[in-house]
C-alpha cells in the first residue's frame, strides 16, 4: 500500500530555543560578532539550518545535533587564519579537523567551513595533513540564502532546495559516513508540499493536473526539484554532479542506494521510495 500523508501546518510559535542546543544563542552571537569585526559573510548550515527553516513553518526538528556548522566566505588562507585566531582569542580551541573548534565554556563544537575565492577546483585545503574540503555548490546556494530571526539578530541559511543540493553533494562524497544527509533530504520532501502549498496552486498547478494517482510526496519532490534547478543553471560542474548522482541511483530499483535508504527509514517498499526519487529528478531535469 502506498503511504499518503498530509502534514497540517502548526501555529508559527516555535523559536530557535526548540533546537535544544545548549548555549546556541551565545555561540551564534560570538561567531556573528567575530565575522562582523572581520567584515565576513557568515551562514548557518547543516542540520541546525534545516531545523531553523522548519521551525519557521511550525515544524519541530526531527533530529537533534550538538554541533553547529557555519560557512564563511573568505578570499585567502590568511583571512581564514585571522578568523581562527579570533575564535581562539574568544576561548575556542582547534580540535580534530582544522575547521573544527571547541568551546569549553559553552561545551559546543562548531565547524567553520570556508568557501569563495579561497577555493581551487571547488575544494579548500586547510593544511597538508588533511583531506581537502569539498565545497561544490556553496557559492551557488548561499548567494540566495534566506534569513531567520534569532531574537534581535538575523541568521542567513540555505533555502530548503539549496539544502537538498548541498546534502546530495556531501552524501556522494562520503556515503558511508553521511547517512543523515539522506534522512534530511527525505524529511524536507515530506514537508515540502505543505510548506509550498500556496506556491503550488499559483505556479505549479500543471503538476497537479498531471498526477493521476495524487501523492503529496511525489508532488512535493518534483516541485522541490524544480526550485533547486536554479542552482544547477549557475554551474555546469554542479549540474553534472547532481544529475549524475540521480542517474546512478535511478538505473535500477534494486541498485539505488538512496531508494534503499529511504525505504528502510520509513518501512516503505523500495519501488515507492524509487518513485519519489524519480519525481525529484524530474523536477531537476525539466
């Protein structure tokens, strides 16, 4: 039996406090202050950004995270070094990867991922001992970031279609370590019909007319793909990468890693999960 879910939009009274991340506001204020001093554009990304965007629509986060991920637009390693020194001066210590910092005061781990002119071939090498950071898609997605309010301040985050693009790239780089990316993409798809309901009626009514067996997940996936297509138009490299990921996962049902993961997460038949992925591809390709 094909699942058919309707998500009712709740009252928009959720705030960042429902992220349940200890000292989130204090950490955000600290990072925001440093970037403002250096005149650097900073963006919240990752699971925290997705949760904040969902909270705007009254949707509570489905998974928690204690890490807070930021992306910053910098032009050189020297500039990134200055940011690192400012974070250290504020009490953060470098740990693990060279882009990861820890605050003992706030018991918080943050990743500061650089992109922009610092990139070479869509990657950043922060030191010779570490794997390059692959930043494909960040420039395209974050130049159209959306604002969310955190009390008196504004945080810029990727749009939901932009998050899907970044998560597909991240998952394809390290599929064995990035299983949460596929869960996050599916979660976005599951809510997208309700989130974009008014836009669907005004702009995407043709999809509703085409659907013989109406399914909000398939419709939402196709519209999500349509809205994400704008990023692919900006970069042939990004477009080729995303479309190849989908092509590989749509060659045959049994060989689709994405469809298998989605089916396992929701207890669906793999054919149904495969059809949702196909709808996403249709939107991205049309």
